[in-house]
C-alpha cells in the first residue's frame, strides 16, 4: 500500500450509501473491495468486466461525490477485475480493468436503450412500493382524447432517457395523468433493473423540508439525483415554494445531463404556472408536453365496459350507455358512478337495470359539473349581468364595456370548469390560449387592486351554478 490511505473514507462512504439505498440494490451493485489509494485515486476490486461497466454507468458520480464530501478531495476510482477463483487476471484484462471512472465518456453516460438490451436475467419482482400495481398500460383505455399521450408514454417506457425527456402530462382532474405516469414506472421497473422513484410534488417538498430540518440534505440530494427514472406528480403544487423549486432545478439538471428519464404531471400547461421560476418552467417545457382531454362518449363506454369486466360484474350495455351519456367530466367520475352501481347490486342482491341506474345515479346525473356546466352558460349569465348580448362576448369587439366582461367570463370559465385555455379560447370566438391567459392575469391583477371585484365574481359564479342546476 502506498503512502496515501483513503480506506477510512471509502468505508464511511460505503456505510452512508448502504443507509441511503435499498438493501437489495446495495447488495447487488456494491460488491466492491478497497485495495489501495494515491493522492488522487482509489483502487478497488470488482468481480467482472460486466460488473465494472454497470457500476461505472450507474454509480460513478454518486460514489465520487460522496468521497469528495467526506475527504474534501477530488478522488477518481480505478477498478481492477479480480476473479475470486484465481485472484488474478491477465495483463490485458488488468489494463482494461484499471480504466478510471471519468465523467466525460459517452459510453458511461448513456443508459440502456431498451429493456431487451439490459444484460441481466429478469427475476420475478415484488410490486414497487410507490406504484399502484393496477396502474399499467394494459388497464389504460386509449381513445382520441389521450392517444398521443399514451403512445408517447409507451415509447418512453421502452427507451427511457433517450427521447421525449422530460415528459410532461397535463390536464384536468381525473383524466388519467397519474395512471399514465405510473404505467411508465411500472413497465420500466418490471422489465429492467433501473431504479424508479415516484413521488407527489407535495411529498417531495415535505421530504426536502425535513431533510433541511434534520441536516440530511446530502442524503436527499443523493436519493433523487442518482435514479434512472424520476416521476413527480402534480408539479403545480410547487408554485410559491422557492427553495423546493431551486432544489428540483438542480436535480433536473443532474438527471438530464446523465440521460435519466423524468416524467411530470400538472393540471395545466407549464406556461400557465405563474408562481414558478422562469428557469424551472423552461426545463419543464424543454421536452415533450402533451395534454389529456375529457374522454369522448366512445372512450367513456369502453372504460366502463373494461372496468366492469375487470371486477367480474355483468352490467347491461344499455346501463353502460346511460352512464356514458350522462357522466361526461372525467374518468374518476365514471369510476365513482360504476362503483356505486356495483355496490348496490352486491349489497341488495339485484341485477343492475336501467331503472336502478337512473334511481341510484340521479344526483350524479343532475350535478352541475356534468354537461350542464358549459362555457355557454357562463357566457349567457355573464352577458345578462353586464347587460350585453351573448354574441357580444363571443364577438371581435374590443371596446372597454365588452372587453372587461369577456375577460371576467374567461377567468370564471378557468376557475369553475376543467376546460383548458385552448378550449376556452375556442368558445370565445376562436381566440388562442395566450389571449385567455392574458385575460386571467388581468382579472387577477384587478382583484388585488379592487377588493369589490372578488364579491362580483362570487355573485356571478353563484348565478351560473343556479342556472346550471335548472337547465
């Protein structure tokens, strides 16, 4: 052994890594034996070329950063292949084996392009602790409203980190964003040995705050910056949380530079996240952004049919047709209606008929958030309140007495419906989504300077809901 001995730092690094990783992962990839060290390098022994290449690809930066934190020195790792049977290798093997772990090699930075290229024997896995096992592509009904997003998700799951990175899925409540995101995670987890983490933005924030409080931020950074696939749900929750945004920005850069796949979901396009730093918003917009729309009648019918079959419950097509026509908002509401019918049939012991469905779901069918809650209702009530005509709000006139009521109606449409800015703009004379965004911003600014406007908005919303209930 030379005059330099960083063995104590190596041991401490391994102890910390063992505490931060799952036990199975550490046991599989950290069969590393400290041999010797110099002022700039640590020599370790590994059992094979394959093992060396995998460690280089997956844990290179992780280990070296850990050593730097502990020793304060830039230490590179040199790996030597030592067979346990012979304790030795040919000189040519050693020359190859002692290739240092440098960060610039393209080979080291690229992840396997598909599950088929991952050189290991697939074992049956226990379900991922953070993912719902029923959230798979097999259980996801693809229709016109989500075909683009679904096909992109499937392509990403087969080649994570290569294209469409990051991947942002946005849309209203209950449209299947989380299902689609977790389908990606489940596919990659079940078909490769990549490390997948799923977390909501709220839990990411809470975990980050806790790491600061407990002075464990290095462990937090290591956990999220050295994964293969990071799935973060509901990023709109990050608005106004500046420190969390800063942390995610650096995590994003680390993963993107290492060609690691990131998937995010949001309730709106990233461009509409007002209280988000510009540089983080630009990161979200860098890759592929797709939206999910409310399902069409045909898709709603297929969803209900598939879910009823999965539960082993026979529901007549006429009943499924009735529910599909009357529940038009999102998949979550469809599932709630179906669950209520199945529960009634099981508890009362009766077959589900049209009459039973109408009786049991009458409150659901009459809900203002179903088809009656339309932008047209908002326009008509707003026009009447300001003594304008319906056509004035949808027309091209920009006079002050029309522009303000139109902006207010657009703002209310975004507040109480799940329509996107693009859909709202189409209903207001074919305007584009930037016009709707500008209108919403103007109203928000005016609310801050004119407290009476908030009362006007609440009055209008109350009138709109009352109108919808009667329609």
